[in-house]
């Protein structure tokens, strides 16, 4: 099974988990909303606008297990040609610790792991026969990294987020690191 198939299956399961949530019909709409984990706002879905501009759109899903911590999964697939961007895909599970006053908001630190697929277009030229050839090299590597950022939450559950970090890849990778940067918009539900 190739990496694109694995990513498609992961996105499918994420979609089922996200949209399979049921609202409680007996919930009193006039009751004050709780900021605790007993409320229904323990999930979040975001899109990374900055990485989309670069040509590597990223979709994030995060689940909160306490008021100050959450785990998530980010999935990126390159849309640009190999000549423009060598990173072709990233599957990145992460853990975040929040330091804000509201539930899972404010300043945060993140630890992450990644599976990064890379492809590079190379050229070789034989001066004796004066013939040039092109070939691609690819690698799929494991990495560890960190990031820090801030998350801003509106009253109706919309999210704005910015973060910056980096990760190191292990093995015979094309690039020795992967970026963890983002300006994200999303919704908490």
C-alpha cells in the first residue's frame, strides 16, 4: 500500500470520527455554556492557510482530553510539482499543552512525530558522451519535532492559530528536517 492510499484512509477515518458525532437533542439551548470537558466542544478542525499558500495544504484535527491539553493529527499532501517542493506528504500526530485561561487556548507548546514522504528531481550529465539524464529519488522517513504558538478562540467556537517549529528527520532523507509552521483557521465543535 503506497503513502497516498494510507493518507486517504486516514482522512476517511478522521471524517467519520468528526461527522459521526451526534448532538444531544435534550440539551437546553438557554442554559449557560460550560467551559469544561462535559460540554460538546472537545473537537477542533482547522486548515493551515500558510502551508496552503506554499503548496502543501494541511488539515488538522485535534481532540481535547483536559482543559489544558489535547492530541491531534495533521495531514499534508503536496499539490505543486516535484521541481517546486520536495516534501510530498506529511502525517504528523502531535500533543499540545496549553497555558491560557480559557479551555485549550492561549500560548501552547507542542511535541510531534512525523512520517514525511519526499521526492527530488535530479539531473546528471555525462561530459564524454554529452548526454544528460534526469531521475527522481524518493524517501519516506520518521521524525521528531516541536513547536510553540498561540490559539485564539471566539465565543461562537471559531479558531485562529499561529505557530512555529521544526522537526528532525532520521534516516537517509532528502531534507534533514521538516517545517512546522502555520497560520490556521478552524472551528471547535
